[in-house]
């Protein structure tokens, strides 16, 4: 490494910069100068932003339009409390802090995060003890959650009719964000830092150079790259297979009903028995069944009416809302439920990022991936998420 005066450096070299002090920048010899990010969902956008902010030469290629994959169909609850094991909880918690950091960087009135917290409850008496224990264990990790009674639930959400409540909690730390809007903002900010965003740009293959990759193929064109980040969501296994790289993933569909904008009913995330609800800043109400895979893929108005009726058990005024649409999304779910993040063994300039809870995680993963890619280090917190774990478990 060597230090060079900032102005001269920018004029003569331009890229491959890790900005440090105000008067000088440090040239990291092994840092890749041209990084191609494949995939313009929240994950690709966050990684591109964090790389470009640090001076890397970034080109992001998106097959359709930014924020049209899992990101478009996400409930986008920003949370960590129930995540296990401890390291995965910490990563999600860092993601939550990351959203606050990004609001500072992009402007809180530009990047709007609804930090209303979450009211969550359990109706079944035989699950109350487990619920209370879960809240206590989250508190022991320093998470900002606590048990609440029904009067407090009503105070927090006046429109709520919770029905039977065996145990309930309020987590003041959590929130929700418009995932597509946030993706676009991150890409705009990446472009402001010099990144190039291209769509539609379908990456169909790679130009190989021994174990490395020299470029990606888009149509008849090859775009040269020193490093490639693959953030193609559920399409990662298909893109990586020709390279002999197996990314095991589960299929996990999820339905959400969206209303047209409605008068404000509530401003917190509600996690009720068998229904999740939120209301966006524009008044749109979004509701789903739970956070597991959905048994149905039906996006009919009848399904929408069923989802709204289920949620309406807890917010009766929902009966006045008008269904706009039902969306079907597919979670980006590696086979063991944990993220896949990091370089591919044997192909050191290929970096993968595929995970569920990607909305919560995007700010942290973007920042940590930029450290790994630009500084040539391995971040401890990401060690459990290397793809190689699947090969080792076989
Ligand atoms: C129903 C549902 C509810 C969810 N709820 C939550 C939640 O409450 N909280 C939370 O944190 N997370 C939640 N998630 C998960 C979260 O939405 C995802 O983890 C996240 O959106 C994944 O982002 P991504 O950028 O990795 O993938 P995607 O958004 O799928 O983006 C991948 C992009 O890559 C592009 N692409 C694919 N192949 C190519 C190619 N060959 N060339 C160029 N581009 C390509 C695609 O077009 C796509 O735009 C939910 C997901 C679903 C489906």
C-alpha cells in the first residue's frame, strides 16, 4: 500500500480507491478496480452502493428492472429478535442499525423507514410460556423488546381488536421500508458515486481465465471485470451451474394482499396469530399469512379477499379497505435457511450474495461485502455463510 495525494490520484488513476483521510487516499494493491454486480434487487443495489461509495468502478447489470425480483414482493419487516443462532441475530441487528446509518447518508426524508416498532402476540395459551421465554432471551441479548398487556397493545394501536391474547410484546427497535423505493435510492446514490447501472441487461455467461473470470456476457457483448458479485436471487443456482458451482436453494413462495391507499389505521408492524400487517406511508395496507412458505400460489381476488378477511379479525376497519392486488414472491432461501455470502472457493474473484431476510440484512451485507472485496480480508461475522459449508456437510 502507498499513499498518494488525493487530487493527483483521481486525475491519473480514477478508480480502485479506498478513501481514508481527507488529504490522501490509500491505494490497495490487490483491490479489484472494475467490479460487475449482477442483479439489481436490494442486495445488488446495496453492494453496488457501498462499493461505489468507496471509489470502486462498479457496473450493475439487471436483467429486467431494478427491484422486480423477491424485493418487489417482500413484506420488508426490518427485524432481528427471533433470528438464531447468535451470529445470525447479530448480523440482522447490524442490518437494522445499517438502515439508520443509510438514512443518515441518504437523508431521512429521502430514505423513509417506518420505525414504528412491532406489536406481536400469541393467542394459544399453551404457547404463552415459550413466547415469554423468547422475549426474555431477546432481552438478554440487549434487544429492545418487552412484554405488554392488552391495554398497552390498544394504546400502541388504537384500531386493534387483538382477540384472545395469551402473551404479547412490543419491540420499539423494528420497522419497515418500501423495498423497491429503497433499491432505487441505493442505485441512484451508487450512480452519484460513479457507478453505471444497466437494465435490461441479462447476464448469460462468463468469460473464464483459468480459475478466475475476466468478464460477463450480456447479449453479444463481454463486459470486462476484475471481480464479479452475483446477487441474482432465486436465479443464482442456474447462473452458477455452468461454472460447476452448486448453490442449493429451497423454493418458498409467499403471498401478500395489498389494498389501495386507505385512511391511516395504524403505523406499526403487527404480527398477529396467523396474519402479518403493515400500512405504508401512502396508506396502502399490506398483509400476509405468516413468514413461512405459502401452500398456495393463487393471486386471485378471492385469495386477496381471504387474506384481508384474516387480517380484518384484528383490525376490523380493514373491512372498509379495497383490495388492489395480490403478489406472489419467491424467497431467496439457501437450503439451510442461512445466507450465502462471500467468495467462491476455487474462483476467488466471484462473490455471491443470496439470502432471505435480505431487506433487513442489505445495509450490513453491502458494507461488509465491500470490505471483503476491496480490502482483501475475511469478515468474521460472515464466516458461517460461505458456500463451501454445503460441500463440507455432504
Ligand atoms: C413474500 C416475501 C416476504 C418477505 N418478507 C421479508 C421481510 O419481512 N423482511 C426481510 O428482511 N426480508 C423479507 N423477504 C426477503 C427479501 O425480500 C429478500 O431476501 C430480498 O429481497 C432478496 O433480494 P435480492 O436482491 O437478493 O434478490 P432479488 O430481489 O430477487 O433480486 C435479484 C435480481 O437479479 C436479477 N437477475 C437474475 N438473474 C439475472 C441475470 N442473469 N442477469 C442480470 N440480472 C439478473 C433479477 O431480475 C432480480 O432483479 C421476503 C421475501 C418474500 C418473497
